[in-house]
C-alpha cells in the first residue's frame, strides 16, 4: 500500500494541539529506527493532571491491598 507524503501532511495538520508531542515522538521513533540511531526518550517532567493523580492514588491503594497481578503470572 503506497501512501503519499502529502496524505501524511494532511493527517498531521488534523492533530489536536494537545497531541502534537505524542505524534512527534511516534514519528521520531520511526525515523530513528529506520536510520538505526539510538532512540533517546525525553523525560516528561510536566505536573501530573488530576486524572493522572487519581490513577496514581488508585494504584497505590491496589498495591496496599495486594490487588495486583504479577507480570510473570499474567504471561505464564
């Protein structure tokens, strides 16, 4: 399947401002993989959103209550 670069440009123009970093990072990974360069992942030191804080708190409660599944058990 052949995709024109112009079509990619159109899709990129449709990306929401809040998702531009994600799309950039995804494209960067593909380009770096193709160029066999080491991929450097930048730290996201931005403040946590309220949603992220809620998820973190729920996870801490799950850990405290022993309600987690071990990775090895999940993939056994």
